[in-house]
DNA sequence: CTGTTAGCGCCTTCAT
DNA sequence: ATGAAGGCGCTAACAG
C-alpha cells in the first residue's frame, strides 16, 4: 500500500487465530533458466527444444528433456505470449451455458479447437457466458482483447440495437486488426462500415425453417395459430417471426385484410425459457380461445406451452397442436414428441471451430448458411373438426 | 460505450499523427508508453490510474483517462500478469458443456466469478470441456497452470483410478502451491498424501439421495427393481449405486441370501446418456421380464429408459415405474413427469464460485455437502397387483 | 504525488 | 548447433 494510505480497510484480513483462507505460500515456480542450469545449457537452447522450431543436437535435446521432467517445468504462458506476441486462448461467447442449444454448439467448437492438440500444444477454448447481456458481451470482448486471444467465436442471436452493433463492430474490428480470428455462429453477418473484411459467419436458416414449420401447420388445416416469440430485439427472434409471418401471408386464411392485425394479436413476446412459454400460452388462450395450434420460438418455450395447455386440461395435439424450434435432444423424448425444426448445431459449431482455427477457408462471401430440417412428430395433428 | 465516445454509428477513426488502420494483421497495439506520452506523464502514473491502487492527482488522472479513451487503449493482460504475477483467469472444468447438469453448475460458477466486476476489472471464467476424458482433464490443468490461473473449479464425478487420481493430485498440489485456489464441486474430496491442505469441496449427497429414491420405490411395494448405472470407474456412479444397494439391503425383499446376486443381475452399466438408457432398459427386461421398476443413474438416462419401455408397449408407471436423478429442468416436463432426486446445482455452483474467488471461507473440514431432495412425480406408482 | 529504475519469464535476432 | 543480449508491456519498489 501507499505511504500514509488508509487502504488496509479493503483487504480481507484473516481473523486472528484463524488460518488464512488459502495457503498463500507463493513458492517460486521453476523457470526456463532453472531448467537451463540443470541441463547445463543456455536458456535459449531450452526454449528451442521446447518449441521445436529450431535444430538442436540430439544429445542436448535429451538432456534438456530430462531436466524439464525432473523439475516438473511448465512454461509460463503469459511470458511466452508476451515475448512471442501470440496467445493460445480462443474465446467462445455464448448466451447461456445452461441451455443445451449453446452447450451443443460450444461443445462442438471446443472439440474442434482442441483437435490434434499435442501434449504441450493446443489452444485453450474459453467458453464465456454472457447471459444474453450486451454489456457482458462487450466486457468479455475486452477481456479477450486484453488477453490477446488468438480467436473469438460469437454464437447465438445478436442484440439488434444500433448502439450495441456499433460497439461490437468496433471491438471486433480492433481484434481482427491485431490478428485475432473472428467467427460468427448462429448470428447474422456483420457489415463493416469502412469496407473492412467482415468476419466469417456460419448462419442458421431461421427464416426458412420457421416458414416451413408454419406451412406444415397450415397444411394440416390450422388457421388460428398462436406464436410465442422471443425477446423483440434479438436477430433470431426476428428471423423466426418473419418466417412464420411469411407463411401466414401466403395462406388462405379467411380473415382478409385483418390478417395482419390478427397475426399480431396472436403473437406474444417472451424470453427464451420455459416459464415464458407457460405464461404466453395462457395469454394466447385468453386472446383466442378458439386457438388450434401454438408455435413456440424454441423447444424450451414449447415445453412451457405444453405444460400450460395440460394444466388447462387441453390435450396435445387433440385440442391444440404445439411446435418448437431447434430440435434439442429432449424434444424427441417428451410426450407427445415435439414437432420442431432441426438445426445441425454440432455441425455448425464444428465449422465455426475449424474457421477460427484457420483450418477451413472462409466460405465465398464470408457467409455459410446451414440448412434446417422440419421434424414432424406427435405434437402436431390436424385440428379437431369444429361445428361452428 | 466509452465515456466520451463518439457517435454510435461512427467507425473507429485513426487519430491524426497515427498510421491508419490496416487490414494487415501486424497492427501494433497501443501500449502504456503511448498513453503516457500522449498524456505527458510517466508510464508508472498511467499504470496507477488504471489500477486505481495508488493516489494520483485529480487533474493528472483526468488527463490520463482522456488519453486512454482517445487511443482506445486496452491493457495487455499477459504483460500485466507477468509483471504482477497474477492472472485474471479462473478455470472451470466440466465433463460435458452440452449436458445441462454441467451447464447449470458452470453457469452459476461463472455468475459468481463475474459478480461485482467493475468495467476494467473482473476475472474471466474459462469453461473447459473435458468430455469426461481423464487425459483432457490433465491437459486442461496443465494449460491452466501455464496461464497461471487464479483459480480452478473441478466439477463432476472423478475417474477413480489410482493413477489418474495421483496425477490430478500432483497437478492440483502444484497449482495450489503457486497460489491458485482450487475448488472441487460435485466430486469427492481429495486427500493430500503429504498432509497438505486439501482443496475446498462442495460435495453432493449422491449416496443419500439414491437411497431415499430406492426406499421410495420399495415403500410403494416394488421388489423387482432394475438399475441403470453409469460408467463403473466414476465416483458419482459408485455413490449412487451404493445408495441404491443400501436401500435394498434393509428391505424385506423375499429373496433371502440370493438378494445380492439378484441385485447384481438387475444392474446394468452404461454411459450417462439417453441411448445407454434405452439399451439398458431392454437388457433389463430381458434379464427380468417381471420387472416393476427401473431406477436410472440420471435423468437423461431415465428418458432413454422411458423411450424403450414405450417402444415395448409398456406403460409408465402402469407397467413399470421409472425414476431418475438430478432433476434437470426438462424432468418436470416429460410425461409422465419424472420422479427424481433434486440436486441444488445452481446453489452448489454459486458456492464453488464464491470459494474460488475467496469470497467465502472454506467450510470446516474443507467439505460442504449439499443435500438432495426426493421429487416424487408421476413416473412412479405402486406396482400392478400380480396374481403370482 | 510523480518519475526512475528494475525486473517478471520467455523468445529471437545476432554472433560464434 | 549453441550462447549472449535485448526487449515484449507492465508493475513495483525506491527515490525525490
């Protein structure tokens, strides 16, 4: 602390008589120089055998190796990074690690990043949980920039505010300028204002998937379809909703000019979780008791919708059909099994991982869109015949 | 946005006197010295205002702040860590990010680690996905040691092999010796050979939970109970199985001395995933067609069991009762809702996070056990009356 | 309060 | 093939 300072107040001081929280013995770690001394060579030589990027005599190398083993030497990543101006950290930003949607992507990205890692080599995939908060997203980007990360993968929907987009773009531009590879996964491509090279993007066909899903419902005969959407400001939310509306727009719903207003009335926004689905379903039933189908913005929400319907004594799909989005693993296991739109999350994640590692050339135009597939299962069926 | 930042939509504009941004990835980053020059002070002063741990005159501070903003300066974490011998990385090792069990824990740990992060401060939670592989676990520990991580949280079951345990213990000992805080979460406490201080541990009462679960089944009248276990060598697997057997041991099963062999025959080992549950259920039915209940090692496995039973035309719980473990979010939503054992994963994760941040004193004895709670739901019921 | 001076541990030219 | 020396960017004693 500083001279005359009064800073001692903040330091967590262990109570008298009690041992400190943790053994604070800062035993000095063994360094390159220690190894060099032990092996009877210069530290430069040790560095060379460690990195294997420069010829070293066989005998010397052996001696160094032994010294390293005997001393349990572990390189100091910080020092190495500082000297070599490279880092072995790769950041993976996700909205919610607890959500399988992101878990599956992150898992695939991570596998790709660790792939082919030699003992001693290999990048460290850093999964950062933003909780969907724009501020946290920026904070993590700063943290990663501070660590001079080798790469960054941004997954999941983007918050669509001009301010936030600008802030993210600025961060990413700087990161890219300093050599960090940027990859977007499941998020719309970014356009750089100054004509700079936009990051490689693995996009999901949310719009198309949503459209086909609603078309499926329409073709079954449904006309009064509720939609449980996500938070308004997110790109994924918007795209899925647009797909849904696009399908409705070309349908023969007998509502004429009021069609749009009707669709609007049957749309409820929520968060991407189960509780929000539950509440939204009840709200939709209130707005339109004649409802025959509900489309949810994702599978988790759909589960909440199902719960609400059951609590209302309505059967699925007898009284109301329900559909989700993403095809998370549990979706095939609930009963009735959920009709949904499958996104090849693992494949997309693997692709993003390869891109950020530079093991895959960026797609032409910078954007690769992975397709979606309609999975028709037990939760959707033709509406009950009504004798209006 | 930065204080004093320009308009939201403006691209980062190179400052006069500085070379323009080039897409050439050799852009030299702004350093402390640059900021110091710009502000007309020494770099030490800049460092002081940045870290706020030393008094600096108000005017000077302001000038420095402005220079930082104008130059878009971001500290180099590597250099700082090297000089200060501290890192802001905290590793969180999980078996599988795609599994909500780990996702929930990781999410809570991470939230705790980021808690109270000032803009510019804050530790970076690094979620590392081991995939359950012992080698990957060791690799990550090495990587984290290399980065001189501030802390490490190990979550999930441990592989119970003397060799691996020794290897992990060695790594952890060294990490702890160099000042890294170690916390175990959902994994049995570690005993240090040399009397060193074992890491703080947040343990789950797997044994007790499993016992109560099987007792519940027994009290319903079940006697022929199949058990779908996890991989043999994992601690969690063993504990849950032990709890199950303990309950059986005191039951009035009319099988006499053969009881143990019978229990053995009705136990199938698998991996902790859905497919394994599916296969195991079929195998159990083959071994004992008179089965009236199946206990799964976790909820995901239970889902597979349910699917298999349904495919066999058996109703749940009419023909066979099914129970799981963990009480993951989806468990209440499948139908019938799953009887299971709830582990307060978020609470446990938060605790682990506090411990690793030094915000919570280690529990007496180093081990805090979080309780489990039996959640009786629709998937279990008395067995159908049989006219043997 | 502020500047000066040493390193932190490693990599990387240069010599040899 | 190896060693010596300088520096990566920052913090932390010491003076003033």
